[in-house]
C-alpha cells in the first residue's frame, strides 16, 4: 500500500510532532483513506469487522464516513436525505510507528480489504489531518439529529438553464436564493423583457 496526495489540507508528519494533529491526548491521529467510489460504507463496515476480529483496536480507532443531513424540496414537498461529505474517502483514526509509518498489522489489514486504495501522504507515511479540520468533521458526525438545511447549490449571479416546466430551455441568471423554501429567483428574458421567475432549485442546472 502506498500513499497519495489530495485536495485535503493535511500536515506533513515529518515536520509535525505526533500530538499536534491529534484530537485530545491520544497518540492516535486521523488520516484520509481513498476508497472505491460508492463503497465507502462497505469499506468502513469491513474495516470495523476486521479490527475487532484481529484485535487491532489498540492501533486503529474509529473509521468514519462523514455525512450531512440535507432537506430537499420538490413540488412543495420536503424530503430529508443523507449525503456523504467526502465521496470516495473514509477517515481513519490510527496510531503510527515512531517513524511515521503504518504499523505492519494495520498495513496488511488495509491492503487485504477490498475497495481500499491509498492513504493521502507519501510512500508509507500518511499525512495526518490538522486538528481544526478533523474537529469540524467530528462535530458534524456527532449531530445526526440536528435540523437539516435545504441544499441549494447556486449562487447569486450564476448562469442557469431551466430544465423542466413551462419555461424549459430558457436561460438566465440567479437573482436571489430562498434556502428555506428550496427556491431560486431567476431573471430570464421573455419577449425582450427581463422577467423574474421563482423556481424550485431542482428545475435548474448551471450553464457551463
């Protein structure tokens, strides 16, 4: 198993002492493991089982697939769904060797688990996540019952195209967003005049 670099903000363990990137007083740190897309839950469950079977709980702690609860609105009806925050990754709490390498038993456990890729880092030395970043992730994971928010992935000024409804194929720009209603006000040109339309977010797509 090798390590790879990614878009995550990680800390080179060769320039950081062990406690610096950990949460609390535990010698364990948090690392990012690349896994097969859409298999995050299966990989987490498989790792949890193997950790217990091989009695490696003193080396590997929690294995997380961070999620957020999102409220979606369609045709005036609200539906709550869970969305993975980091598709293609799981987060592993683990204690390394003193030289920053993965302990041998843990290395084989990951290597022999189907769907597991590489840790973010270099060679056999994964980079730990900085404390502020993992604390934010853990805080999200610890509030599963929090009131979900409506996810509207548009910003004011975005160029969009209407993909459904009486104005299908019209293009315009986002003027205002109403997150609680799951609606977006779009300015389109109809008969030569700028006309505001309030549409549900799923009726729109961004224009590349």
